[in-house]
C-alpha cells in the first residue's frame, strides 16, 4: 500500500472517530464509562473476528507465525486502549462534544516526544512545528482568554497520554506481525473483556443498562471500533507514528463539526480558526516531506545530466 493511500485511511478513521463523539455522549443509555467502553470494544472485536481469523490462517499457511512476545504486545495494546477509552468516555459524560474532541488532540505532540526521546526513532523536522500547531489549535478551540478545564475535561486530557502510547504500540505491532487485522481484533477482545470485567466490579451495571445503550454500543462498536480502529492499524503499517498522530488529530475537527450540526453546539469564528490551524498542520506534514523528496530527485537528475555532458 502506498503512503498516500494509508494516510487516506487515517483521515477516514479520524472522520469516524470525530462523529462518534456525539454517540458516545448521548447514546450510552444507563451504562457508565468502563462498561460502555468494554461493550463497544467487544462488539467491534466480534465484527473483525472473521477477517482476523482468515488473515491469521493465511499467515500460518505461508510459513509465518505470531510469536509469544507479539501476543503479549497485542494484549498490552488492548490494555492501553482500555485505559485510554475508559478515561475519555468518563470525561465525555462531563463535558461537551467539542471540548472532548479537541482536548483528546493533546496526544499529538506526545507521540513524537515519546517516539524520539524514548524510542530513539527518526522524526522529520516538520512534525515538531506541526504538533505545536495542533496544540495551538486545541488551545484556541478551548477558549480565547485561557484554558479553564472542567472536571470532565481533566479526564479527557488524562486519556491523551494513553492514546499517545496506543498510537505507538499500534504501529509497532502492525509492523512486527504483518497482520493488522489480527492486531486489531486481539486488542479489541482484550479491551472488551477487560472492560466488562472491570466494569462489573466497579460500576455494577444491570442488564437493563446494556439494553438502553444497545444503539450506542452497536454504532460505536461497529463504526468507531470495528471499522475505524482497524483502518488505523492498517494505515499505520505504512505511515510513521508521528505523522499518523497529526493526521488523526483531524478527529477533533470532525468532532466539532458533528457537535455543531447534530447537537447545536456553537462553533464560533475563533474556534473555526483553531480548526484551520490543525488542518494546516496536517497538510504540512504531508506536503513538506513530499516537496523535499521531489526537490532532491530533481536536483539529482540535474546533476546527473550535467555529469553526462
């Protein structure tokens, strides 16, 4: 798959995630954060399971296999996903869709920081200003006179740390296993089962709570989890994690649009400017490296012609 196509999958992922913020706020019925997260992840896991099994047996037939270390890595990815999803869902209950969408974008600068300083991976220079632009866009979208966090906003901000780790783990595991569907399904199952078990202990949900949340579980489970998270895993096989984080930050723009269209949340000119800044950062990450590569190719071709003469 070409990098451009992979990035297109990540844009589609961001769109699905952003529009799902509305469902996560109004479609959870009587379920609390951990139980709803577990239920929707398990639904997504069963949706992807047939495709994952097909890929697993095809991989095995080709003579390749997934090692024990990789299975542990997939399980760790699922646990990180559970932490991120539960914290974010709890925050969504106590803030607006727009705030939740934009504050989640704080994971964007964390990804290159962890990738470069902890994992010692090469980062293109444009990622750093682009990440700062995403933070600036987030700040503008959250308020013009200062960022005053509410109770729910703090939990969403906390989830951004786990989202950053999740983005890095997804890219790592998809590359190691060469089986993105298996990675996606495995993390969903771990997250889903873990969420339901932990939710049963902490939140004590009733059967009626699941019944009242069936639409939110199915919508978020099939679209946000089953489709979008799977597209993320596939796309990140061919895109650097830092670039992927910035592209996925478009989720916040789509969340604001969904909040404005569906819930009537105000989208002022200032907040629109913040969205434009984030969009510019996403475009810069894509266009600047491409322009530099093209410039080098043209320069090398020119030198080659001069040498022939």
